């Protein structure tokens, strides 16, 4: 039996002419899809899931996604979970949309970001030095970014240390102007733990 993901890939190939982009996405050596949660014990972000919302990643905001009307409703992925793929130094969203959605670190504010649909190559930032390592002992995997002299990821709270928290690369020059609460001292470093997403493609496209 053909998988739903394969059927929806076929559907998109017939709906669009974006064949080279699809080939690019599907020919990369990539991990299985994975979800991420923050690990920072004794903090409000500990074991909270990290979700795609409005081009960036958040703790305390839901996954924002969309499925085009051309996909029969029963064939739309659930769209409620944020899952990524990583491989060959890059990372992308676990999405069906032709051309895919790349993950990058914004040149403007170091936010962990993803591209809008149909904007392949349009990211302003760093798309390399991402990786995902599966654990070997059945424990969690880990998503990481090692470019730009980053020391990992940080989650930065909204005004006065409240949720939602936005995810950034921990760059030496990350400043108050870059973060939602305007106070970079309130950001918390964390480990981005991964768990394999077992249910096919997680969303048609992320918004
Ligand atoms: C990681 O482990 C999961 C489940 O154990 C497996 O499905 C997946 O292919 C593995 N990923 C890599 C990159 O080895
Ligand atoms: C979405 O992000 C843009 C900039 O990236 C921002 O200007 C806008 O206010 C955000 N929208 C919401 C609803 O947060
Ligand atoms: C898995 O995906 C199917 C099809 O999109 C969906 O109906 C189901 O709710 C999903 N299950 C989980 C556990 O997310
Ligand atoms: C990319 O971001 C940098 C830093 O914010 C900015 O100076 C530059 O104009 C942006 N480039 C494009 C093509 O948007
Ligand atoms: C980042 O990636 C580039 C290109 O793949 C590589 O040359 C560089 O060594 C990497 N930097 C780090 C810090 O991993
Ligand atoms: C990383 O650090 C090295 C050594 O301090 C410096 O030469 C280099 O310019 C830095 N790279 C970036 C992207 O900040
Ligand atoms: C943040 O704290 C300041 C100073 O205590 C206060 O005036 C302001 O109302 C607070 N804002 C929120 C959103 O709680
Ligand atoms: C910024 O955050 C730090 C650490 O939570 C806190 O000690 C400091 O008072 C905050 N500064 C402002 C202006 O809120």
C-alpha cells in the first residue's frame, strides 16, 4: 500500500510544476521527522514543546499551519504538531508544500526561523551548520546549530519574563533589541531534545 505521504507527494507533483524543488528536498540525506522540546531543568521552559508560528519558533504558542483546499480534507496532514527534518548540514520543516520550507537563523535578529512556502532560497540568514543526532540508547535525540559562533539555542521571554518564549541562536552579539521582551539577560539556554515524529508529514505547510 502506498503511504499517505507518497500519495500527497504525487498529488503535489500533478498540481504544480515545482519538480526541481521537490527533487532537491527529497534527494537530501535527511533524518526521520522529529519534534523538539526544551530541556532546562528548574525553569518554566523545561520539557515544553517548541512550535512553528509566524515564521519563527516559540514555547507557549501553538503550531500555525495551513492546508490548501486542493488537497482532499482527509489527506491533509494533522497540522497541529511542529516537526523538522535535518541532514547534510541543513534543516527544513516536515511539510508537504512543493519546494519545502527551509529552517535558518535570521541575519536580522538571530531568530530560529523558517521560510514561507514557495520562497525557496529567499531566506535572509544562515541555513548551514544545523544537525540532528539520534540517540543510540532509545533516549531523546538532539537538534543543534553550531554556526556563527553560537553556543546553542536560547529561549527569550516576552515582556517581564512572561510566556511566550521565542527561540534564538545563542550568538555572542544577541542584544536586547533582538528579543521579544527587550531583555536579553532574561533568555535561558537550553538543550533542544528531539523525538522521532512517527505519523508521516506533520503539516501541509507552516505559517
Ligand atoms: C532515528 O531513530 C528513529 C527511530 O528510532 C528512526 O526511525 C530514524 O530513521 C533514525 N534517524 C536517523 C537519522 O538515523
Ligand atoms: C509575525 O512576524 C512579523 C515579523 O516577522 C511581525 O511583524 C508580526 O507582528 C508577527 N505577527 C504576529 C501575529 O505575531
Ligand atoms: C496521524 O495522522 C492522521 C492522518 O493525518 C490523523 O488522522 C491522526 O490524528 C494522526 N495521529 C496522531 C496521533 O497525531
Ligand atoms: C538581511 O538582513 C540584514 C540584517 O538585518 C539586512 O541588513 C539586509 O538588508 C537583509 N537582506 C535582505 C536581502 O533582505
Ligand atoms: C559551518 O558550515 C560550513 C559549510 O558547511 C563549514 O565550512 C563550517 O566549518 C561550519 N562551521 C561550524 C562552526 O561548524
Ligand atoms: C567567530 O569567532 C572567531 C574567533 O573569535 C572570529 O574570528 C569570527 O569572526 C567569528 N565569526 C562570526 C560569524 O562571528
Ligand atoms: C512589566 O513590569 C513593569 C514594571 O514593573 C510594569 O509597569 C508593566 O506593567 C509590566 N508589564 C506587563 C505586561 O506585565
Ligand atoms: C532582565 O532580566 C534579568 C534576568 O532575569 C533581571 O535580573 C533584570 O532585572 C531584567 N531587567 C529588566 C530591565 O527588566
